[in-house]
C-alpha cells in the first residue's frame, strides 16, 4: 500500500428519481377493463402511480501508476405514493477498474421482497396470493478502447430468483451473455449490444422437481438487441445539454414440453418485449445534472392458448425526472 497513491476523499453521488408509471402492475387491457368495472383486482388502489427512488452511492478511488480501482456501495430506497405494498429497497456493491483503455465493472446486488401483483395460487391455498420474490445478482462487464472511436464490450450477468412458497416453479437461475460495440464520433456516441439469456428453474426439492417435470415448466431462452445513441455534450450559455434515445427488443422462447392442456401459460408461448425511450440531460451546475426521460414498453405474446395472449399482453409508458448530484465528502 505504500506504493499506492491514496485519494483520502470519498465521493458521494445522490440520485433522486421521480417516475410516473401508467400501468404499475403491468395489467393487460382485458385486466384493466375488469379493474375499471370493479370485477377484479380489489387489492389494487390505482393502476397508475408515482414512484420516488433515492440512490446513495459512496466510492473511493485508489491509484497505482496507471491502474485505477474504485470500490463503491449503493443502497436504494423505492417509495410509491398509492400502492405502498410495492415499496422496496435494494443494495448494490462492487468496483470499477481501468488501465490504459481497458476497464472492468463488477458488482453484486441484493433485491429483497419484490412484489409484482396478486395471482390465483393453484398449488397451495387456491386463493389470491402476493407474487413476491427475492433476487441476488452478480454482474461483470469489460471493454477495451481500441481507438478514440471504437470500443468493443463484453457482458455477463447471473441472477438467482427465489419466490415465496406459492410460486416455487419460478425459482431459478438466469444467465445473460452479451457482446457489444461502442462507436464514438465528434457528434454522436452509440452503443449496440446483443444478449443471449437463459432461464432454468431450480430443482431444490422433490416437490419442485415434480412441478417442473409434470405440471409447469417456466424455462426459456431469449435473444435481446439493444441500441443507444446520444449526442455529445453541447455547451450553451444557459445550460449544457445532451439528447439521447434507445431501443431494446427481447424475444423469449419458452421451452416447456408439457401438453398445453396442463401448462397453458408456457407451452407454445413466445413473448416479444419492446422498449423505446428518449430524453435529454441538462447540466445546471458543475455537480448537478437533470435528466428527463420518456419510456414506452409493450409486450406481444404468441400462444396456441388465446387466454394467455389476453392475459399477458400489455403496454405502459413511464416519465422520469432525475436529479443527480456529485460531491466530495
């Protein structure tokens, strides 16, 4: 450590996000109609909601010659105005490493008590139960700057989802592999990524083994394409600014071989999830950034069972206002 140049200063990034979600429970149009007609979903207060997200990120930089390593911790709190059952928190930690154009970003995240919505439990109480899960995530990405304009990238993420006792068929491990390319010009910066994702249920008991083999099989493979484009930071007397947009398309191919009469929600099913966003960054002060972002997301479903399409297709939009403040401690 005596050969290391130590920066005695800790760095704090505070990010405050206010988000309006038009369909907070991702209900299909049929389900939205049922809610409006007071035919179901009594537990839902409103189908849209306002979400407040508070991120604290503390980091410290260590330098040895051209080697830079920056460990960080980042707790997050999420609050909702009306549907407070969906409030949660999570924790992220990791490090950033760079050396002469080569960089690594490695992190671990813990996301407890994520509440999605209520579903009819068909394996236990036969009642509407909360669909809740805990998640652990390990993520690794790296890139190498070949020149000022070209930068290839690699990505890997490992997720472990653990659901409550009513939904053990969704306990499983997701592995995501990605390869990308960053292109930079004097006017634009663009990122293009392809991901391949695999979800496999976790056989942690004789009971869940029986579920996967004979009742339900939620495993799937997915292809993902993602593109992001942003302008370079433009300098202006009132405020510097940057425009950006993005598109992401995920196609999930469910792998269930169980007859459709038994496992209608997975057999012959293919989901296509599209996300489109656009926005701008504004720099009001040296350490203060404001971001305004609009995102539209929708899912199309193909299945031999029309009830799956009726229940699982949805669309929603989100408007986000983000304040990011960086300072030294």
